[in-house]
């Protein structure tokens, strides 16, 4: 590798749980590809890479254990639980390589001209913070650029705790290139930046030794302004790519890396379906691509008409997660009224008519919003179960800069300047008590029971006759304790 070159790093995850659900540092890979396109040599260290030879050797495996659709478990090592989370009855862990493997990776490389470090969730900041500390020990004086979600949403906290030489906020291709133009003394890096989203290169998956899947975006940003979401804080502009450009990327890149599984990272993949997603899927079907598509982010179900459902089935969508969040009218109005129960029902019916089984479909339901009653959560869970679809219970995490984050502070659920650790989605930060955690655990177990029933072909809320008898039985049980005293 000729010097100078740029070293990109995806850090560990420190959390109670983490799993590779098509998890790649897509923003960093876009930045890396843009720099490569402009003649900069780039290398990547991904601390979450499951295929590292030394890691496999320690695990006693010849190859990484990969589950269906290319996903799988990260390597996990238990570490001390941070003080703000000590009350949690779970083990805290570092997900990714053992620390010595990362240090050896650094020491085996020549001194880079700069290090580009990305960051994920705000409450994952211990990962990039430890990486930054080690990088300064191994490569003292090398400029460190910090980007990603945490850097964009909590820049002051990031500056204070990680002390990067430069902080990149939001989409990083152009900003990182402009900074590196001075560091590398290559002024062309700040010249003639693309004006169209499709003029940027594909993400640099060539930096991986063994991709198990491919990740892309057909759009950036989101036109909605949900009270709990900060997408618009990271990328204020909602922009969509040309359908033919997306289809060409998927065909070319899946062939190049010999993968079948593709995850869309879009927050609004189905917006303007007639102009965007439908033409993409028609083109892929026409080109007979045997791909499997996954949507880890929730889809806007109101756009799934009969035609789109049929196209999704024919083109190979395997993981379909629909955004429901809540059936309560006031809640839906508050968070942007993206979907009504009637629209959700129609979307599920259309997908089933296209060939999916109800239990193949998943929906996100949110719990723990400021002031959200437990009854609302249970009502939403029961409604989703009545449709026969799999429920993914999402614990609310207050994200800096959002409406609900400010509400949490105003209602006294969070201090004025909280440690991001206590906003962890596992913690139920609105009520940081053991009782709140146990309540969430019980509801999550109830949800799991309903989901397991669907796998066995049992839906307690359908048919209606069974549901009615079940409700009457619940009412009768209420008085049993008194009767037998």
C-alpha cells in the first residue's frame, strides 16, 4: 500500500444485545468509495467483521457461522456494566473482535495520513471512544475524523468525550473530501462535487474480505417528521434515486460480490411508488435476478396496493417489516399519521393475496413513549396479532433533537443533559427502574407467546368466536380469587 492512505474504522458495539441484521457502516462505505473514486487509497477495519481469520481460529471454526439470508451473531465478550446502567439485570458486552485483534490490525498497517471513524447509535459511543483512544496510542498525531449518527446528533458530547480533530455531520462524502483536501494536500478533492445523488459511487464493499450480503439505499432522508425519529436531523434533504440506476446497481453489485441478499436502508423506500419502487422491481423481474430483499427499517404500509404487493413477491422480498407503531388516534396524529389500522389491514390483505403468509410479515410496535399508557401498547399488540402477523416490539429510545426527547426532559423523565447511555433502547429510559424493566419484560414475553402461537398456526384473536369466548373467560377468571376465599 503506497503512502499516504486513509484508514476507515467501524467500531465495536457496547450494549446488552446486538445482532447482525444486515449491519454495515453504509455511510462510511459511501465516503470510502467517493475517496477511492477521486484517487485516494483507502483501507477498512471493521471491528464487527465475523470473518477475521484470528477470530475464527479462537472460535475453533474454519469459517464464520452465518444464518439464513447472510445474517448472524457477532462475537460477544462480557465487560463491566457502566455505572448509569448498573441496575439493569442483564450482562453488558462488547460485540465484535477481542481488543487485541484490533490493536494487532492497527500495528500491522503503515501509518495512515488520516483515520475516518464512524459512529452508530448515540448510546453506543463507548465503542468509538475506545477505538479513538487506541488509535492515538498506536498512531499518535494522525488526524482523526469522526462521523456517523452519534457525531451528527450529539456533536458537543462527541467533541468533549472523543476529542476528534474534525467532526463530520450528516452525509459525509463531500465534507470528508473537503477536510482531506488540506490534510493530503490534494486540492482536487474539494472540486467538482456531484450535484445528483446518482453521481456518487456505489458503497465500497470491495473493502470486505467476504461480504455475506449487500446493503444499499434507493433514497436518502425522509419526508416525515415523526416525534421520536431523528432521520431528518442527520439528512435534512429527502432525495430519491432514478429507478434504472438502482436496478443497475443491484444487478452489477450482487454479481460482483456473489451475494443474493440485499438490505434496503431507506427510511421511505415506498414513497411515490409509481415513480420509484415499482419501476425498480419491474426491471429486476424482467432481468430475472434471483435476489432476496430485506427491509430492516419499517415500510410505509399505506403504499402497498395489490400491484406493489405482487411485485414485491415476484421480485423476492423476504423480510418485510411494516411500520404500525400505534393504533391510538391521538398517538397516530401526534407522530405524523403515517398509517391507519384500515390501511394496515389492506396492506396485509394485499400481501397475503400476492402469496405471503401473514406470519411471514412483521410489524414494529413502539412502547415507552413519554406519557404512553400501557393499554395503548396492548391494544396495538392485539390488533397486530388479529391480522396474524409477527410483532416486533420496539422500545422507545429518546433521540437528541427530537420532539419526544424534549418531552422526556420537560416531564422529568430525563435530566437536562443526560448521559447517552441511559437512552439505550433496552433500558426503558422513561422510567429507569427495575419495576419498569420487569413490566416491559412481561409485555415482551406476552408478545413472544403470541408470535410463537402464529408459528404453530394458533391465533387467539381469530376466528372471532374464539376471541369472544377468550374474552368472556378472562372476565370470569377475575372473580375466582374472591369466590374461593
